[in-house]
């Protein structure tokens, strides 16, 4: 489907479905993506670019007399209209050759409860440099402000629109256009010995206040003029929303029903089953996903090009609504396909592509700092890796500023640390939960940028060793 093709994504889906063998079952997913970006270094714009990509996935289902079914999935990019039939035949052969799928089920049918902002027939949304029109002027002002003050700004702004069109032989026709943008800004002192980072997630850049972000970074650089060395140990620690998001996002990704039911994760109950129904948090926080959450909207249905532990090609078109993973401190659900939900003995709860945590006091980050007698304030976490899935123990590094708070004020920057912590363990030691706001996970922003999180105060956060990382 190159530029100039007479086939729209919708007509390509319909064509592929019409080319399937009579009586066979088929799922077709067309995806179109456009991106635009700006980059700068040392207060100077360096590069920019625009890209457009298209892909077509055909899933063929070979039903057999014994009730089993083989599944063949083939994906191609840059496909010409005259190559669609070849892709369908390739998927059918793969299905014929495949062993029986363990998640075999009837395909879902159309569901009138699914609400989408645009109809099936409308053209896909796209992005281009116009998205940065207002932002670019504000960025230029901030670059000049930093230059005059002896600071250096590095970073990038990126905007992407992904459109997905799902059609099935059972009559499903669903589409969703997903805009996603992010600003990542790094400020350095003139000699580059001090560094501070901040990031913003956005749908369209109209809500990005570059001057405010740059001013916050300037303050953090000022805090770093005094250095205090601290040893490894357990500290009362305040995590800003971005660091909270990185930890809770990893917990969300790990909260699959099947692995929990099979005894593989922190959500597995000793002796069998899952921990759904157990209290995990000492305070009544809730962690949930909602495809209609204002500013974090995402697809309200399943679009799966393949089957996994908790996804299934047979679920394409299944509604994906609001899901309460933790409700007022209690584990309430694990994400699942129809198949894995049955295996785990839980309700069917498809994963949703956003995450929200709320239920706190409403305190802002500055207010939490002001009420701290002595503790650490993080900026962000980096290089997060799993150590033990049974406890969800994670390790990683602090980066771009760890600060000492004494008697309600930031009194200086401390050395970086390696940490060893479990998000589930953190929930059990929450001392304070602040006001929820939209944020950008620093570590996972490439993959997951629809999050709303609070700053949190954690007792005895484990800084396991001193790190030389800057």
C-alpha cells in the first residue's frame, strides 16, 4: 500500500477478507502511522523529520473436524494492492500447516457498545510539522533564555498518529486513530557537570508549557550547586509522577492472569490460584485503565495481530472498557484474554493502553517536599530490569538529580544510587500519595505514554548501592 495506492485501509481490509477461501475465517488488521519530530542540542535545532509507514496483517483460521483450529499470521509493510491476495494465500498456508491453537474460540461479532470517535469510512488521521506550529515558537524562546543564562538544552519533540482498522469474517469493522506526543528536555550547566531532565506527554502539543518545564529544570540545576554524598541505605523517598509511572507501568505489564494462575508471578497465591481479592496497599489507592479517560483516550477494543499469554487473535473486536486493577488498595483484576481468563478462573478483562493511579490526599509535589523533615527527592529512574518475578523485585539507577530534603526544603543534590525495589512492596509501604496528573514515564515513554500518576512518599526505599552514573 504505497503512496498513490487507490486502496484505502478500509478497502484493503475488505479486499483481503473477500479473497479468503469460501467458508474460511479471517481477521485483517491494517495499520497506518505518521510521525514528525524535532531535535535540538546545545540550544540549537539540529534535525527534523517526517515518516509514514503502512502495514497489513492477515490472520487465517483453519477450522478442523475435531474442533481444533490452526492459525496462520502474516504481516507485510509497503504492500501493493496486487500483492494482497498473495498475503492471504500465505496466511492460509501457514494456518493449514499449524498445529491446533490452544486458545481456539469463536470469533467475536460486532458489538454496539463500543464507542469510537470516528466512523469506519473516514480517512485516517495523520500528523506533520504543523503540529509543532505554536510549540516551536515557545521552544525557540526557551532556547534563547537558556543560552543567555549559561545553560544548555538538549532534547526532542515527537508526535505520532497510529491508525488501526480491524475487520473480521464475523462482521467486525472497527477503527481507532491514536495520537501520541512527547517532549523530553534535558538541561545542563555550561560545563555540563550538572544535568536535569523533565518530560511531558501530550496528544497535540497545545498543552505543553515549554517555559515552565525549562524554569523547573533551571531550579533543579541550582539545587545541584551544593553536593552531599550519602551512603547506600533505606531512605524516606519522594517519587515524582514520572518515577511512579515507571514502576506502576512495569507492575501493570506483569499483572497477567495466566502467569499468575500458573504460579509464576507476585500475583500468584501460595498453594495455587491468584491473589485477586487480597489487599496490596496500606492506603486506599486505586490503579485502573479507562479508554475514555480525558486526555489519555485509547482504543476501546482488542486489536491483536497474534496470540500471547494474555492476548488472542480470536478476541479481535472484543470490548476493552474501564478495568480496575487495584481498587482502594485491593487487587481486583488481572488482564486476560477469554482463554487465559478461563484458565485463571477470573472475569475476562482485556488490557487497555493507559494507566491511572489516584486516591491520594491531593497534595502537590512542592507541598510534599515542604512537609518532609528529612528524605530524598528523586527525579527519575533509569535502566529498570526485573530481578525476581515472584516478588516483582526490580533494579535500576537514579538519574539526572537526586536531592536531599531537610526541614521542608531542598538543601542539595546527592550522589546517584542503584535501587532494588518491588512496586508491590512499595504499595505496602506508601506513607503519602499526592495529586494525580498526566505524566511521561522516563524509562517506558517509547512504548507507553498514556499515564496519570501522583507523587508518592515511600518509607524505607532501598538504595542498595552508590552509583557513579551521572
